[in-house]
């Protein structure tokens, strides 16, 4: 599990396909010091397993499904990537619960200054768009962001603070570029639980108001039961 707070921008040294497995070598002077073979590392939001550590270089492996669902297949040597080691017990949760299980890719529609702020707008396919909740969380290339009010029909906009722009590569994204997207795991669980209760699993995206109307309360309220 991760938090969506980037710890380091590493450099992808090589990417090689070995049958159904893709082997990556990443230079990570900060993160490598605390990692060993078998540990998890989020690379641009993708949870990968460390298989070899040599000084500041980490070798990781990804399966074919990861290539299919994410942007990993387009990565090349020299690319700079977001890195975050797995959350350890007792560490602060600075962003939101991120699993490193990318749901799919979105396409950058706009990225730049807007009304005194920096805003990133990303288009999503319908199967991902229906998971959005206004003011909820989303991970873009492994970075925890907060969704705006919407409308959230087929896209979302998130405002990036100066620290996020300085600590990540999100400010460098260009229109048309694909990004890894992981929807909020808690929002997905709530939507599916509500859909299961109403028998509307394939129904429209749940909004916060719809969840509250179906019994998902705040504070001391309880979750609905069948």
C-alpha cells in the first residue's frame, strides 16, 4: 500500500522484455537505500517488486497484464519516473490509500495555469469515469490528487499546488499524453456496495449524495445492511 506522495524522481536505465515479463532497471539513490529484494516500489503509480538491488540501482519486474493496463509499454531508457516505497506501519498517511493497482490510463486534455492556479484536466473512459466522486481522491502517475466539483462525466480537473509541481513531473505533461490512473479504492468499494444493495452493479456512477441517500452516513452513522 502507498500514499500517493512521491519520495523521489528516479531514472529508468533500461527496459527489457523477457517473454511475458518486462524487466526494468531504475536508478533511485534515495529509495534504494531502504529496499531489498521482495519489497514493493510504486513506479509512476504501478506497484512493482524489487528483484535485485545493486547500490542505488533497482531491478524490478512486471507481468504482461501490467503492460496491457498501464503506460509501462511506452517507457524508454532515460525516462524520469515517480517513485514511492510501500507505506510502513506507523508512517503518516499524507495522501490517500493507493494500492499501486492501476485501473487504466487517461489522456491529458489540458495542463497549465488557469484563474490563478495550475490545473490538470484528464479524460477518462466510461468504466473509470463512473468511479469518480466530487472532492474524492485519484492517483495520476502515482501522485495523490483531489478531484474538483465536476461535472465528472468523462473527465476530471485537479488543482496542483506549487509543491506538487516542484516534487513531481505532472507539470510537464502535455495534451494527448497517456497517464496511469488509479481510482480511489474507498470510493470504489462504497459504490459497489451501494450498487450491490440496489441490484444496480452496472448502473451510473455513484455521487456522494447518492451514497448518503442509500444509507452511507458520516460520523457516527453506520453502513447499510441487507
